[in-house]
């Protein structure tokens, strides 16, 4: 049997006391409607004032929870993303106090996107760049065993806000079950994102998804495992990359250094404001650990594909 769970069944905390919105058996599919990360506070009619006045208690809503019959602590839940249905619009923002370089960029900024729902052409970032689309689910997981409300913003050992852009159509994700019924929820859907999501937002975009749920008894992984059963097509890998580096004693400082260098580079090469370069880095740039063993320093590399310009 197939089910639909509407986005009115959403919550902003992992909490094993929330009653299930749906009960299903292993092997069944659910069409899930999911809101974007602002919970409707930002729309195509928004301006930067809406970013300045965001209610953070409504951030990162997820649709659910879904109770899987016979799921017990110690089991694993495999979720297959069978299909994704994009909405055709989204937003990227610099939210004051949030993001990797929040001290560098204290002021709110907003970019609104309209894109092709069938994903046949890239979406434009003003006059500066064109971004190929890659819809995926940013937040998906099961509920932790600890009682009480747990924020949906941080990622967790049971999933949550992974922001892993390869949680796209066709991916299989295995989660460790900690509560009876697993209590799965998902949301924070994106139309595109760079690895690292450095300004704190991607192309935040409402999506619907068809998910299949399969219970695996007594085989819980320690943390989520993602399997992709086909090569990852990369439409950006055509004209090479700009690559900047951060060389520091810890990963976070190195990441900040690499991104700051990329922002400087993009401003010089493409005459864009620094805040636009920062948001562009978030939707199209990739943070990579280049070296972590040659103590005392580590190296973070930041890649931006030249094909977007």
C-alpha cells in the first residue's frame, strides 16, 4: 500500500513523545510533502527584512514522525529515496549569527531562485553564475532514544540534518533504530548545495519525495550509511576548478581560511560583492579535507567549478 503524509504533519524537534503521524509496515512506500527550512517564513515575495525577523523556533521543520511496525532498538531502517518532485522555487540567505563566516558577514542577505522543475537547465545567480540543480533531502533520520525535545538543526548519530547532497533520488540510507517504531521524519529539502553549505543555507526549496521503508532486524549501524548504486554525474566538472587552501592547526580554522580565500578570489575574478561570493560558495563550492595526518597542520581545500561562470 502507498501512503501520503502532508507537510501539515511537521515538527521542529526530535522527540519520542510526539505521536506518530503515520504507521506503516516494512516494505511500504510513502509520499512525503516537505517544507523548506524557514517553515514558510520566506517566500518568492520576501525581502531581506524577512531574513532579519526569522523566528528561529520554526527553523528546519521535518514531516513525520512515521512509525514502522516491529522496529525495535538495535534494528536498522533502510530508507530508499525512490523519487523527488521539486517545487520550482527556493531561497538562499545569509542569516545573521549563522554560517561558517558569521563574524565576517553580520548583515542579512537574500537571494530568491526560480528554477526549472524538470531540471533540464541550470538556475541563474543574478548575472554572476548559473547553478545546475541537484535536489536532495537535507534532514532525514529517526528519533534518538533520549527523552525530551532535541533541536533538528544539528546532525545526530541517528541522522537528522546531515546536509549530504548525495541523499538524492536513488540513494539508500540506513539508520540505527533507537526507539520503538523508529519514528522517522524528513525535511529541509534543497535544490542544490555545495559540500559544506558554508553560509548556512543552500537553495532551500520545498520538495515532495517518494520513500520506501525496509526494516533490517538486529543490524544497526553506529551512524547512518548511504549507498548510491550508480555513478554520480557531475555537470560542473567541465572546465576545471578554482581551488583555495586553508593551512592551520585545526579543521574549522582551516575551513574558514580556505573559504575566505575563495571569496577574495571570486571578487577579484568576477567583480561580485563579497556577500554574493559567500552565498555562491554555499550553493556551488565544496570543502574537502586534503590532508589531516601531517601534524601539526591540516589542509582544507575549497573547490568552485569554473563551469558555473
